[in-house]
């Protein structure tokens, strides 16, 4: 078989291609803030059930049929569950973003 010699695009063809198709770069992913993650964690079904239980316990405590400490315990449980989960997710994502930045700083030469 014979050797084939291929050449890439010329500089003007590269510019024209980028104008038509855009660059070869990916848009950076949207990073959720801590508060967005916290609000999103309140969409968890278990947290919703605990919030309903908190509301019912609060109404019963107001009417004198339940102790207010029960509602306080549920509120603390809801807060701790959502806050710890959110904090963990936020720290993990921040660590991943740092790792991505370090990985993207590595350059290499590609031969085609």
C-alpha cells in the first residue's frame, strides 16, 4: 500500500469553521450555590414527610394535645438531615471542580 499524506485545515479554514460551528470547548457546568442545594434537598420525600409531621405536631402542640418538644425534635432532625446532606454534596462538588481544574491544566500534543 502506498503512503498517504493528509494535511489539516489552513488557518483561514480554521477561522471559518469556528465562525460556523463554534470552538471545540465545552461550556463550564452550572455550579449550584449552597442555598440552591439546600432548597433542592427539601424536595426529598422523607424530608417532606417530616415537614408534614412537624406541621401536624405544631398544630397539636398549639391546641394543647402534644408537647412542643416533639415538634422541636422533628425540626432539629429536618434541619440536621438537610444541612449535613447539603454540606456534604457542596464539599464533594467543590473538590470535584478543583480536580477538574487541575486535570484541565494538563496539556498534551495530539498527532493525527
